[in-house]
C-alpha cells in the first residue's frame, strides 16, 4: 500500500531570540539618529571613545550583578581581543569618520556590505554553509539598501577617503561577528560583550584629548547623546545581539541587520520630521522582503505512517 504524502515540519526561532533581534535592530537604528545630532560636537574617535566608556561601565555592572565568569583560554582571549579591537574599536571610529565625510545614503550602501561578508565568512570559516534562501535574501535586502541610498542622495563616490573608511567599517564589522561567534559557545554573553567593549575603549584611548575637549564645549544634549549611545546601542544592543548570535547562525543573524535602514528612516521621521522619499520607502520594503526570504529554510519531511503501521501500533 502506498504511503501518504510527507508532512512538512518547519523550524523557527524562539520568542526570546526574536525579541533580542528586534531590540538590537531598534537600538542600532536609533544610533544613526542620535549620531546625527551628536556628531557636530565630537570627532569620530572622541564619539567612539565616549560611548564605549559608558558602555563598559554599564556592562560592568551587569557582569558584577550576574556573578557568572568563566576564565577564557588562550584561543578565546585571542578571539576576544580581535573582536574588541575590530568591532567595538575600529568599526565605531571608521563609521563615525565616514559619516562626517559622506552622505547617509552612500555610507549605508557601502557599510551594508558587512552582512554579505558575514554570510560568506560564516559559510567558509564557521562551516554554516550558505543556504540558497540566505543568499537570495541577502541579495534582495542589499538591493533595498541601494534604493535607500539613491533616494537619500548618495553622492559620495568621488570621496575616496570616505569610501575607504566605509569599507573599513564593513570589514571590521564582519570580522568582529565571525570571531565573536565561536567564543559564545562556552563563555557567557554578558562577559564576552563587556570584555569586547572594554578592549575597544582601551584601543580608543588615544582620542581621550579630543573627548575631553568635546565634553567641555558640547551642550547638554550632545553629552546626553554620548550617554545614550553608550547605554542603549552599545551596552543593551550588543548584549541582545550576543544572545541571539549564541542561538542562531551568524549569517542569518547578519542579514537581520538589513532591517536597520528602514527602521532608521522611520525614527528620523519621528525625531526630525524628515519625510523619506518614495524610493526610500520602496527600498525599506525590499529590505524587509529580503530579510524574510533569508529566513526560509528547507522543510524537514517526516513520513506519515501507513494504515497498516498505524494498526500495528
């Protein structure tokens, strides 16, 4: 007797992981809005150091309260060192400097090469593979970012220095994620995030003079902006990111950050009353479609017992 057609069993993420991703995306999107209002008072390096010092303080409290510490081995120390210098340090400095010299559209297009690099790197170095729908989703989402960039008036491709800073931001972002993932297999999320943030702050100490000068001349709103960037997009969002990264493939999580540009557009509309162009709205929708496509997984088929097998049970 012929058996019945197989039943499809989809796999999904837990509610906690989805909430962690949502918090990360919202916080990182808000960072672009706050940087826009804070950057005039601080250099790129000073702004990075200021937010990392705040982030280190906040995360340090979390680690102390949690009282969970696992001493890293030699390999983990090396990976955390690269993670802290690359993502917390170099990425923040490069992104801030790029946004001082390029328009938001050009910056978004170039820096968002990062999630594609993460997907490729995770497939090659973390042995996650590159699933068909992840590749398709990443490509569609990147097209959405390009549309947002064009709508934002991307015009910085003649600025060689700005482009190089953007490329450095994209590379250090991807490198940071790829070296962070293996460490989270054994070490607590909060500990890894605090160590990375602390290392990034130490790497940015050469900008301490610029930060002191900025704090002495910046208005209260500028100083509060630095505190916000350290507490929310850095301490909170990097913690929720680490939580999600420890529970899902790096490539798939990286593509999730393509939701950041459309969310940033909405927040800019709320904060500054900036009505986005129609093409930017279309680009945001394409980003969301791309991320949704990247979530598709091959279905696991389980054979349905035949009538004879059911009766035998």
